[in-house]
């Protein structure tokens, strides 16, 4: 794991959000790429300069958004110390259950759009761009002001060998007194960082995510307005001519270059898109 990621994670989970965001903003890549299949809904989103968001339950990884754990014994011990005089009738077990239920609500009602640092990620071209029949859009989010909400919602995916211990941050968010009075504040970091923890086997994706909260359970996907326009369009090598012509019209709309993936000749030394 990169040193800046370690420092970013440490700062964010200790409540130093401004310092963590400063580090993150300094490391947002100049170019981030979004792979898409050639589908009507995705094209409409692109033409309207929007970003398509999916729910985590639609992702390939069954552990997506589940890369954390909570130490139940520690939570109960803290509550019992808080309620040592027995002033509150709520049991420690019910208090813990309330924390778990509220945490799940925030973690599970998130909508995510995925980007990668790596245009030359051949597995992603195969799986996410429909076996080279789809396309890839290049964006530069680094041009946004650090205070811009969209940029603040873009986070690096953190790849771990084991789940992250969320106990301390859960305790700071769900203060016992506020929980008992139904006044708990659920911080933004719960549904952002909790949705950017993944197993290290996925680190080849070099992923960044835009994370948004919405508790509409009926939605299959949603879109948000994009504050930047595409800086380039790259089409898969197997995209047919009719679809490529449509992509060319979109490129004209945004005054951005367009090209197609090519497989180079035998004399080429490197794997290049």
C-alpha cells in the first residue's frame, strides 16, 4: 500500500478530514478512465454529460462494501461503562444491534461510480467494456476546486489483506447518549470510506470511486451531473462502424479526440492501447 494511502486512511479515521482530503486531492490522477458497454442508457448518460451510478449489490465482488468489521465486545464494554449507574433501560445487546442496523443503512444505501487510473487495463476492457465492443471515457477531475462537492466525493479504493477495524470510528459516530435519545449523527465518512475498502486481490483495477447516498431502494441505477467534460474517448477494437460513428458524433459534441484500440504489429515491444 502506498505511503500516502496509509496516511490518508489514518487521518480520515481519526477525524482529521480536512488533512485527509488535502492528501487525497494532491494524489487524484490527472486522468481517470471509465469503462462502459455500448448500451442505450449509458450513451444517453454520456450525451447528457452525466455519470452512471450502480448499487454495490450489482458489483462482481460479494465482499464489496463489506470490507470492515466491528468488535462487538468492545462496543458493549464501552456502553456498560457509560451506563454503569443503570440510568438507561436499553440493554447493551440492543444498543449494539441499533448501531449495526444504523451502520448497515448507511453502508448499504450507497450508489457508486467506478473509475480507474489505468487505460491499459486489459481485463477491464474485457469485462467492463463488453469484450472490446464498448468504450472508455477519459476525465480530468483534478481541475475541480478542492471544495467542489463532486471532487470531495471521489475517493481512492483502499486494498487490504484483511477487513478494516471500524470499531473506534463507529463508537465516535454513535455516541451512546445520542443513540439513546435518537439524536445520532452519521458522518459522511461512514458511507464513503466503508464503500472504498476492498480485498487486495482487486488492486490490479487501480480504482477510484464516486460515492453518493440515496435511500431509494427501488432504483436499479441512477445518474448525477458531471462537472467536467470528457477529455478523450477511446473505443474498443471490436466496436462496429455504426457504433463508432455514433461515438464520433459525441466526440464532436465535446470537442475531444476519439480513437480506437489497435493491436500493434509483432515489432512492437510494449503492450500499448
